[in-house]
C-alpha cells in the first residue's frame, strides 16, 4: 500500500514538473513552413528588400528608412489557391507644412516613376480642401511598373493614433503580425520627433511592399 502511495506521489510530481516546463517554454513566433525559410526564399527576400529600398529612396528622397517588416500572411482560410504570401515592407515618413503642396509633390514623384492609383493623391488633395483633417484621410495605394505596391497613410502631430499609423503591422496590404520573420519598428525617438514638430501640418507614412514568395495550394 505504501509503495502504491509513493508511486502515485512520484507520478503526480513528474506531471507537475512537465506542466511547469511546458508553461515556461516560449511559444514559436510563427508556424511558417520550412520552404519559407530555405536558402532560395532567403535569396529572394534579400533581392526584394533591396528593390524596396531603392524605390523608397526615389519616392521619399529626403527621408531615411524608419521602419521595416518582413513576414508571411496565412492565406489558408481564403481558399484563393495559395497557402502563404511573404512580403517585405520598407517605410519612411514625408512631412510638410503645406499639405496641398506636399501631396502634389508626392503624386508627381510617383507619376514620373509610372506608378498609378485610383483614387490617388490628387483626390486626397480635394478631400483636404473640403476641410477633412489629415488624420481622417483615407489610405492610398499606388501600383508601380516593377510590381511594387506603394501604400500611403496620413497623420499629423496632434493625431492620437499616430503610433498606430506608423505600425507597419496594421497595413492592409502588408504581411500583418501573425507570422513575423524580422521587424524594425519606428523608434520611440522617431515617433516623438513627429509629435513635437508643430510646424508640420501633414505627415505621410510612405511604405513600399514587395511580395517575394507565395506557396501555392497543392
């Protein structure tokens, strides 16, 4: 009888120990298939990241790279013929004390590169003239000939949602936050600088996205 009690106590102790180990073990950041982390996909990631950087320098020439996000969107519930889509996003901010002139200059840069959108920044300018505050302007997307997608989000120093606006995980066409491979978020110092510059009337979060890998459903 005593042996049975001791055996049962030992078994319970072992189960408790296993439960504690499981509770302390960090969960995986993602459930990406191995293919998304292989050498071939990694080479594509590096190539597309460089192309995104190159385009960002052209459309935001005076702004340094301020944030990046690399991740894969799980498409399995969409039944769209693909299981995963991996995307690289690079972002900077373009600011101006004259919102209309800032929008026009940005539109001209994108147009000269052959990028197009409907509605584009000229429509955004019309909404601004109608009295809409920059923080309430709709996001705009431009598609470029090199298959890059340019996403522009609008904010201003007084916007209480500024931190959310510079969060690349919130971009509608981005990879989201479910399966992040790498990330360089906007720094607290960069966000504070945007908030403190009262001469700025318009802030544009300009992000370039390039898809580098898609896994088809079999």
